[in-house]
């Protein structure tokens, strides 16, 4: 382990703290909302940073408005291949003040401050800051800055794996998605994203004998989803359940993700996020649709429930449509693997915190590496404010995320091949 190099780089980050904060605020002001997912301005910003450090890069895209940036440099000695991954797109806003990226006390309040421009910028700067020291390192470092993560990744990380898989697979992945400091995200839930729709001829609300009511059908089907599946204990393999139920993991999950998160990690969840139907209270609607997101721990439940959904839809006269781009199995990485140990050691050294393993409740692009058996670890800020009108990151937290990514990358690339 190169303690002196880590110390040098952390000192450099402290000396340039104001510059890092200014750069982050500039990144946060870019309106890279998904949907629609246009990240061209954000991509220009990322390329500008790489250009200032004299680093070559390429841009590849399935759609012009959703570019993905890939860059790689080789260290002086043979070793492993580490990949840094982050995304540029962010949630929509209901309050335009989030685009100002104002500093409020010790916080930067902005869309993307949590999810995930803080973590993405940390990966970009880690990639750039290590480059002058490549003569002291081993292997290769690749940076992937992608679009479309918020809408499933088919034009982002999935596109890269489908078309450039050998170039970006690597031997390990670091990702800056919101995770919170003082834990190891070794697992994340899988998803089923789908809609249930009903239709009818419509009519006057006083004549229910003349027509079916699609809103009533969809509401009943939605209630059945909640009754049958929401917060039911998952059929999880014991090796995962025992980790998540350990005293240390429960305490970390409830502290970082909110009270009840540890219990949530063991359960199936249902969220009916959007319902559309009807135009007037006195009119029988002609159509109604509910859009649902379900989350599943590692285990057989996701496939089982998927098999049961057609019968549930038919029971209430609804049509089922699975959103395949947003539906995927759970993923995990070894909580005792090399990068997991590196993260724990650096978290202790930098922050004085332990980093017990916990389960991510949202999805990240790390799944694309984990599905291929490649270790993937997340180092990012707190997730609690992401997507809200108070989304923020503390300045100390943003600096710590950058330092931890740098320290972990140095340790991983210090091992000869």
C-alpha cells in the first residue's frame, strides 16, 4: 500500500478544496435531466476536464443526445484493470432553485448533488489526479462517464457493455452512486417495472350499469399488489440474510439509509408511482394505467412474482406490460473481497469509521459488472436527499468521497500483475 502517495494526493485535494467545490457547483448547474436524457452539455463539461489534464478520450453513443465518454491510461507496470463508472443524468425537478447549486451553510443544495454528480466528479478527478503518478502504479485505469442511468442504462452502461465489453469490463469497478460514508454496499435489489392498464367505452358517471370503470379496476389491481407482495419477507439465501441481519449491518443501514432500512433490505417492496386515468368526476373514464416499481432482494422471488403477474392482471380485467429496460435481477459482490477490504481500511484511516456491509435499496450501474462476476464497490455521498427538493451534499462529504475514491484506486493499482 502506498501510504505516502495517498497522503500526497489527499493533501493536494485539501489545498484545492475550493476549486473542487467550484467545479462541482458548475457541474451541478448543468440541466442534464432524464427524461428526456440530453446530456450533451454535461459531456462537454466532462471532456473539458479531461482536456485540461491532457488525457485522451473518446465519445460513443447509441443516440446523439446521450453521449458516453470513455478514457484509459496505462500505468508503468503490469497489473490489474480498474474501472471508474459514473453517470451524468439526473432526476427532474419541481423547484428550479436546485439549478443554482447554492451553498447553504455547509451544504451544496442542487439536483444531482446526491445522485450522482458528486460521485461522478470524484471518479473523473480520481482518474485525472492519479495520471501524473502512473509511473508508481500498476495496471490500467479506465473512466466511463455515461448517460441514461436514470432510465435503465440501455443507452449508457448497457450500451458500452454490448458494444465495448472487453474494453470496459476490467477486473474491478468503483462507482460513486449515493451510498453514504461508513458502509460497504455489497448487494442491491433487483426490480420489476411494469404497468397495469384497463379500458372501456366510457360514459356518464350516473350510468355505471352501462360501462366498466377502468379506474376502479386499476385501483383494485394495485391494492391487490400491495396486499399480496408489499413488505413480504423475501426468500433470501442464508449467507446473504445472515450478513444483513448482523448487529453492525443493521446499525449502519438504519443510520445511513433511515430507520427501518435494514428491515426493508430483507423484504419485497411495491411502489405505485404514477396513475393516469379519467378527465372529469362525472364521467366514466375510458382508460386508466398505473405504473409500478417492485424491488426484490437476492433470491427466487423476482422470477416467482413475474410469473404470477399475468394472472393478477387478468383477475381484474387489466393488461400487463413489463418494462424490460427497467427490470433486472438483484446483484451482489463479495463483502470480504479485495476492494471491499480496501474500502474498509481507507474509511477507517480517513474517517475513523467502520464500514459494515449493507444492501442498496436503489439500483446502480454496478450491476453490469457484478452480473459478470466482476467485483464492484460504491463510494458516494448520502442517499437520503436524492430526488427531493432539498437534494444536497455537505462539502466535507464531497471532499471525503473524492479522497476515498483516490485512496482505494491507489491501493488497488499498487498491486503488481
